[in-house]
C-alpha cells in the first residue's frame, strides 16, 4: 500500500462519488 495521501488520509478510489459529495457539500456550505 503506497503512501499516497493528499492531506485527507483516504485514498482516491471513486473520484466520481467523492466529486458528487464535494459538490453537494460546497452547495450546502454556500
């Protein structure tokens, strides 16, 4: 398991799912 963390601590497996969640969070945070 390579140490590939961008600061979150969780690997990027499903970028599509994460992108949807991030978009929703951004809309809610707005």
